[in-house]
């Protein structure tokens, strides 16, 4: 008999504590609408953090959004192997390195080389805004993974 590996949601965190979720949405709206960070950079950091955190819901959602915004399929596919991929420029590499450092803050300690790389391409204010954006996607990842939020499944015709 084949084991059922279907993930079951533990709870609907949006219904359980809508006030908490609204606070996270406020950060999300800030990063998307008022931070001044370009959508390409936001897609990059959201996808990389979600990959690192093993959040299928967020990887699926942000991959769809990146495609919808016209980002190349190859660019999207190679984010998880960005160190070996030649498609990313120095600015994008700095964002990816900073995203990894902030996402794994306990292990990385946000090293000077990652900070120096991000500062070479972004102002102090932009680095703060990037760090808030990275922190925000990490909150979403932790909610979705902790409560086993399933991603959408498309059935091929």
C-alpha cells in the first residue's frame, strides 16, 4: 500500500489571528508599494529566501508572480544555484548573498563580505529596506511552513 504523503494544513493562521496577519501584510504592502525597491529585486529575494526555508507555498506563488511580471524562465530557474549561474549581475549577486545571510542569521551572523557587497550597490536606506523585505518574506515562510500551508496544484490537461 502506498503511503499518503499529502501535506495537511495544521491551521488557517489567517483565520486564527487576523490581526497578526494584518501586521505582516502591512510590511508586505510597504515593501511592494513604498520601499522604492524594484520588483525584480523583490522577486529575487523572495524566491531565494523561500527556497532556503523550504516553503513550497511561497516558492510557487513567487515563481508565478515573477513569470507574470515577465521575468525570464531561465532567470527564475537558476536562482537556487545562483553561485554557479552566469545570468546574475553583481548587484543581483549581492542581493542573493545578503538574502542568504539574513535568512540564515543564526548560522551566518551576517558576515562583512555579504554586507560589503550589498553596500557596494545600495545606499544605507536601501539596505535597510532590503533587510525589511527579506525579513518579511521570512515571516511569511515561517507561517506557511509551520502551519503546513499547501501550495496550489495545477492539473495538466
